[in-house]
């Protein structure tokens, strides 16, 4: 069976088709419980499949939250506004009643000049989403091998309404760049502006297993082939070139964006490429701290989940490697014969490939005894949980895949030591998220505080919850938090 992993779906936003998880510790040591206790404070419930949240520049009390099925919601002062900023559900391609759906509304980014009335990016934002390809139209990059294209993934530009700062003008859309897709999985999901003010997008390898199939280039697969953007991280200036005519960056062939002159592969067929060798880079984020490191979580196939520090021109190994393990593309995807084997751990080799982040304590990777699909998050830069500052907070979709995905988990990684630990959650009796919730994504506000986006229903359901991560209260206060969660659950049932 295919194992694609989290990509914003309904109940499990990032998965494709799940296979049984490996035995705990078969490949790597099990992730231990850590020494950082947190609580999760419900901000909103009754959603479908919330999967990402981010704040516009300067909006310290406001965060835009994405629902996979197409709504952009606004959380303001700790509560959701009643009216969505935008409902683009009618534009989307995807079956959001299917908990395994990976298409939909996947990413959002705000132009660095969002608050500058003199900037061409004033009140401008970008979404990354899946759409049908209208008859008679094309895409910027077609699916490889002339494969049939069932839909496209696209970056769209939008403007905030001049009349209401909490509404996105539905008539302001401009298509920036698009990618034809054959398979419905491995879409990536994040768009984000870097400290260099360019927009980054990470694309999956095209879908299916082993980076192979109808729309995969041979030999080697898409992620290692420089004639396709699939399996790559790309970097562009998405601003309409007509609005910055003095830029030294070249205008794209479609005339809708610019290609940074400092991109590392300008002479390739795809000059937008910034880095390569990814399988399904569903989530990445820039550290808001001094380093501004780009931290990416790459969803593995049947065995290894990994966390990478992405640098310009880097090759992250897929499908030569999965994590630090050599990968055999000719292997099957059964539970007994997979693309990697316990004896094939090969850190540092072959030369030229960049392994997951490592340190004196280990390497930031884990096997399927600890989860089935990594859900990337953010480096914590808030103030509410001092002991967490500088740690990378992330999750895994679910610990249990069959018959129903359940028991999502929350982790933190030390980017210097190379260690991963599981949060302590004393708020809940077994120390895990309740009600079979799965972890679909995270949000970060401008204060550096983090939010977990969880659900136990598809995108058309009502099991979605936005949790704010807070310091664990004294034991006497835990009961109040639990009562708050139960109250939300009861209100959901009555709705």
C-alpha cells in the first residue's frame, strides 16, 4: 500500500494511503517522554480540518487560519470571528469528505510589505491551493512525461478589501504560478516569505510510491531530476513584475513573477529551484530567531520521518535515501519488504546528499513505531513556555493507522543536540490528545506563540479544534482546563 503522509486532508491532512506502521524501535530508538510539560487551551472547535495558521506583519492579536476545504478564518484576541475572511471552496479540487484527501487549501503567506502603503505588496497575501484546470487553459509547469493532469496546484495572489481589513477581496485574485498534477498526493503545502523577502514553496515528488509511476521521470525519479519542479523547494518574487520594474531579477516566462538572480540553478530548465531531493515537504518554517534557519519536515514512505535544515542548493536525498537510510526504489511497499532496511543506515553517504539535522545527541529522524506521517511546525520563539524557546515544535498525524487513524502526538526537537522528545500532557489522563484527535498542522502568531490544529473528522466534519500551546498549570488548575475541553466537546455535539 502507498504511504504518502500528511498533506492536509480532512481528518488526516497529509496522508496518501497508509500502510501498517513498523515495529517500535525496528529502525531507530523510540522517542522518549521529555521533561517539558504543556497544556493545550482550546481556542475554537467545531471546525472540519484546520491545518495552518499565520499572522500578517504587525497583527499581534490576529491570526489567519486555514480550513482544508477552503475557508480562511481569523482568530482575533483568542477567538474566531464569525465571518470567514474568504471562502474559496468553490475554486478547489478535492474530495473533502475523504479523510485521506491531500488536496485543498494548504498554505498562506503575507507579503513583507503588507503594512506599507507605498509597497507593491500592501495588503497583499498569497495562497497555495489545489484547483481544477479549466478547459482551454494551461499550467506553468506541466506534469512530467506528458501525463494526464487531473488538477493543478497554484499560488494565487489576493488583496485585502479596502472596506474591511478582515475580508479578502474575492475579485482580486491573480494566478502567479501553477503545477499540473497527475496523482492526488504529495502536494507539499507551505508557502512562506524568507528573511530575503522572497517567497518559498516546497513541492512533493509528484505522488505515488518510490518516486515512480506515470508522471515520474526515469532514471531516478522526479526529486533528483532538474527538469521538473516536483520534489524541489522553489524561490520566487511573486509580486507582479509591472509593479517593480527596477528589479534586477528576471521576469518569468508567464510574466507573473520574477526569478531571483541569486537562485542556485539559474541555468537549469527550472531556474526557480532553490533546493532538491524532497518527498513530501508538507510543512516548513523560518525560525524567527537570529539564525532565520529554514526548518523542513519531510514525510517519509513506510519507514523514516525526518527534519532538515534547508540551505541554498542543497540536495536532501530522496529517493536515494529516506532519512539517513539508503532507499531501494525497486523495493515493494508491503509491510515486510520496503524501500529501506534496518542494516542500510548510511549517515553521510553517498557524498553530496544532506542528511537530517544531527547533533551530539543524535539525528532528527524517527521510524513508524512513533508515528505514521510527520506534521511540521515551528521553532518556538514565544514567552509563555520559557524552557521551550529555540526548540522545534512539531507533531505526527497519528500513532495508529488502521482501521482508523488516531492518537496524534506532539513533540519537540533540540536543533543543536539532535534529539526528539514527546511533550508531557498532564491535562489528559493518559498523557495523550483525547478523542482520537490527529495532528494536521500548526499555527504561529506574531508573538511567537504556537497553536496545534487537530481533528478527528474529515474536512466536511466538525471535529476540528484549534489548541493554543501554553505552560502546564498547577495540578489544581488542570481540572478546569479539562472542563473547558469537555465543554467544547458538548457544544460540538449539540451543534
